[in-house]
């Protein structure tokens, strides 16, 4: 399937090599606001076409799938335009700012019988299935603790009065949307919609959340999601039950190592060598090659849940967009 790529940022530079390793995909075009930027990336990765206008790329009959890796605030608009043009879409996280917009995009994809994926590494990682497999062995769950704190190279610019989109609510940025989202995806994919959601953000003077703690209440247990762009930490996930614990490192976005510790039993540790984008692209490629629309639409149910949780979290903290 020939791909048109929207955006020339770091995530595109990480994803293009993985597309090129997957037999299901061929990177055929790049869309950039500046032709020289798009041309440089195209030359770097051996991509034939460069566009500067979205409508021109969508009119290209060779483009079958569009990878949307633009600023958060225009994911919805660009994804909708791609679907209306009859293109399959892989949209970077966060999928859409509001639950209503997410429902609209999902309904449109189903109506047109198109693949639509949120580009979230967690759901496609083999170790996520391993975690799910061992949940029952933990007995009654009590706590789920997710920490993903990564000092952002954009944070000093914010302090200097030059906020980038990733740390600007005007662009649907902030720690909740950019990094804590991975923790939420991890939990929501396993446990669904929580009964209660409360977000406690650290707000910078511009009003953007640079870090924060999200607490989700499920029947019988609590889930704490800590995300930060203004500091770093030892990251990971712990799922704690009456009979044991599952520990995931280094983060909810990269399940490189999983340790299952059940009281009275020898611990089990599993490791995988590849970067998380490899597993994401390979799994999506497999689903597309198999025509697995049911699997695609099932994944979108989790995406819808996550968008809803994010919206509830922002509302609880007193800000919205």
C-alpha cells in the first residue's frame, strides 16, 4: 500500500524506516508546508514525490494510505479530509481533541469501509498481549501505577517565552495529551472506561499543563497515571493485585521488558529487542494485508475510550480545547 506522509518532524523520521522495513507499505510521497523541508526528507529516505498542498496529495491516485503526523490540533481536520477522499489513514496520537470528533471520524471510516488507525505503539506491542494474558493470575486488582516522565527539548523554549505546539493548549498540546496519553491507552485497553476521572496538573503561567497526575477509579481498584514534559523519572508500569504484580519497563509506550511476579512462584521475565514503532507498523501492515477491518474497528473502540478519558480529565482540571 502506497503511503503519503503528512509532516516532517521527528516522529515521521522514526516511522519512515519502519514503513520501509514492512512489505505491506511503500512510502510514496511527503507533504510539507515548506517544499525545501519536504524535499530534504524525500532525498534522505528515497521518496519520490513532495507536496505542499494537502488537496494535491489527496488527488494523487497512487496514494492509498495517509500517515498524519502533523500538530495535534489539525489531526481531526486532516484525517477527515483524507477519509472523504477515500484514503485509508494512520493518524498519530492524540487521535482527536474531543469524543464527538473521534466518533465522527470512526463513523466516517466505517461508512466508507476504510482502515483508520491511531498510531499508538502500546496496543500493537507483543508484550501488551502478554500482560493481558497474565492479568487473572494477579487475583483481585488493587492498584495500577503508570509513570512516563520525559524532559522535553521544547521545555526550555517554553520557559523562554517561545512555546512550541506540543506545549501549547492552542494546539491541543500539554503533558496530558502528549505523553500521559500513553499511560491512559495502556490502562484503557485493558480495563475500559473508568467510573471516575480526575486530573491534577502542574500548570505553567501560560496555562499549559507541563506535568500532572491522572487518577482513574475502576470497580475495586485505582489507576494512577503520571506524565511529565518538565522533568524525567524512572518510568514504567506496575499492575498490582492481591496475588502478585506485573512490572513493565521502560514505559507504557515501549513494553521492552515484562516481569510477572506471583507470590509463591518463580518470576517470569520476557524481553524483546526491537523498537516499539517496528511492532506497531508490522502489526498494522498485517491487519491491512489480511483485510482485518474488524480488528481495526475494535482498536478504534479503545481509541474512542481514550479520547473520552482525556476530555473528562481536562474538564476535571478546568481547561478544555
